[in-house]
C-alpha cells in the first residue's frame, strides 16, 4: 500500500511550478474563460488566493500534479456560499488528481462552515469534470447556452452547478 | 410631451453623486452581494468601469435617478456574453428608471455585438427586477438556492438569467 501525498496549502514559492500547469490548461482552451494574454506575473493574482480564500497543490515526489483554489463565491450577503477552480497537469490526467482535489475542496468548505458550493461556469463539453462533480453530489442548476467559445466544439454551454452543505 | 433625459456614459466626476445611491442600495441589502464595509473611495472600482465595460447614469434636472454598469461577463473565451448591474435611487423608484436603463443596456450589448446577456445573481425576492428582466426577454436559467442572505427574507435564491441576442 502506497502512502498518498496530501493536498497542502500553496505557498508563494509554488507559483513558478503552478504557472506551467495554468498556462497549459488555459492555452488548451477547453475549460476556463481566463484572459488569453496572461504572463507568469499577470496570471498570479488570478490563481494565488488571499484569505479567506485558499489555493492548494497536490505534489508527488517533487512534481506538481494539480492545483485548486477555493473561497467565498461572492462577498457580503453571498459569502456563505463557496466556489472553487481546478487544474490538473496535462501529464497527470486519469490518475484521480481532480477527485483528490475535489474531495479536499468539499471538506475545506465544510470546515469553514459554508452552506453550499457553487460552480459558476463548468464547460458542458468537459464531461469528465461534470461527471466528477456529479459524483461528489453537485447538481446542474442550469446551463447558459453558448457562453463558452471552445476551440474544438465552438460555442458551448456553461453549467452552473451546486452542492448544498447542510449544517 | 416632455423631453426625456437620455442615458449617458458616466464620467469620473459623477462618482460622488453615484456613491450615495450605491451606498443606500447596498445598505438596504435586498439586491446585491457587495462587500459590506465599502467607503466612497473603496466602492469606486466596484461600480465605475473601464473599457470595454461602461458605466452609465440617468439624470434629470441635475438629479441622478439611477445608474448601471455593463460589459463582458467573463474574459477570454467567455467575453462574447455580456452582463450588467443596476441601481435606482431610492427617491426615484416606480418611475421607470430601471426600465430605461435596462433598455439602454440591451441596445448597448447589441451595438457591441455580444451574443447574449447573463445576469449572474438576481435576488429571487427582488420581484420587480425579475419581472422587468422577463419583460425585456430574459429567462431564468436556474436558481441557486439560499445563496443570498436577505435582511428581511433570510436565505433566498439567486437567479441566473439570460437573454440571447441573435446576430
């Protein structure tokens, strides 16, 4: 039985190793509506979070397998609902990295007394992600038609997904 | 027949007169999940937009009746869908100010070749707004349950609403 590496909070020094994953995922263009002209410097505030939000990494033998960020979806009167984003290294797909990060993310929200988790924009053609979130209990609240410009599928829908976290 | 004042782009000097409306609406707490500790200075970037987004005002006889901001809902692969927010002065309600701003906002998105307009968080108990947007053709895509903490209604849902703009 192998000892599984733990998901841990990202520190500032992790960013140079997170950036290649971020860059590869955004360039691939299948999953995120981030600005398309980000550099290692300008991308940092899009991913590295300040409290009460948190960015985490999953690392194995010195290699970064994936990263996630999580925190309140809105300030003020919406701050009791969380949200999160995930990126798995293209070289580490199919190994359950997304699920490990997802399970950590749900536990994080429970620990911090959020009453639910909302994903604002899950690309409908990213079926592996949609199935994973459904496996974790998320439901599709609705789909905004044609809201994502996929390089391979054209204009596709963005799901709003939600997981209630009863207190 | 009275000459109706036009909706116009807000300039920097408008902010000191927009701020009291922003402050009153946020304090009332029925419609927006903005931070609850904003000042005139810190609130400004939450409302005064930079291109390609735009903030507008509706003014009559030197009195600001309402304001709206509009622009891309997401960057990059989501930038073809717009979004907008609206605030009507508490002293100018029931006079069609929201509708005037809303009609301007739809025309603005058409002019700028957006293919749809998404509202991310319409408070379900704000029935006047929900009906107005439905009147303008918006549909409720889905409702995130309990996502808004209303001071009078408790935890209520946030509608995601959408208006397609066929080219």
